[in-house]
């Protein structure tokens, strides 16, 4: 059973084992523990758990609007989402993403919209987000390190 939990130091050794396939590296965070150590107060790390084991990671950015400038004032940003390559293809990302609206409504009630960017070359991620109710805004974010990215969003309320 897939669930989401806020990151805690007790899970540090588990996140260090997470990784993606070489062809996905351009779209992903490489050393998650280093990434977490550099986070600011408005960036909240979360874990994707499957049957008690850490299988993925993502970040909720409370200042997404200020950081990227293209989002709505009530938008909560999703960044750096990954599922370990050993667990890909099992529907875990889909399950986790589908949990997000209720999770955000419970723990981040001031936000009305979930928003993210996905690299134009990352067709699998784009398809997954679309399947989970995210809609392409039709605009591109051009400030990504690996090329243009689709801007996608969905309402928190289901």
C-alpha cells in the first residue's frame, strides 16, 4: 500500500539508496540527502512509502509562485518527484500522485492548486501526471536545467 509521509532524519539512510535509470538522470535529483541538506524553510521534503519502505521522494514548495513567477498565488509546487528505478512500472508514482490532493487539503489547506513542470522529453512522467488529473497549461517553462518543460496543474479539491 502506497502512502506519503513527511521526511524525517530517521529515514536518511533509506533515501540515500534511491536512484533512477541513467537515461532519467537529467530529469532528476542525484544525491537526495545533499539536496535535502540545502533546502530552505519553504521547501518541504516528502517520501513515497510502499509497504513500509521508502521507494520515492518529492518536494512541496510553498513559495512556488514567488520562485517561478508563472503560477497562481494559491499554487503549491511539486518538485523533484522520483520513484526508485527498482519500483518503476508498478503504478507507485500514479498512486502517490493521486494521494496528493487529499494530502495537501489535510496538511496544506491554504493551497488550491498543485503545480509542477515536467521536461518536454520526459514522456513517461508527462503521461503519468496527465493520467492523474494534471492538465497542461499550454505554456512552457524555459528555465529548467535540461531544456523546456511543460507547466502542468490540477486543483487540490477533488
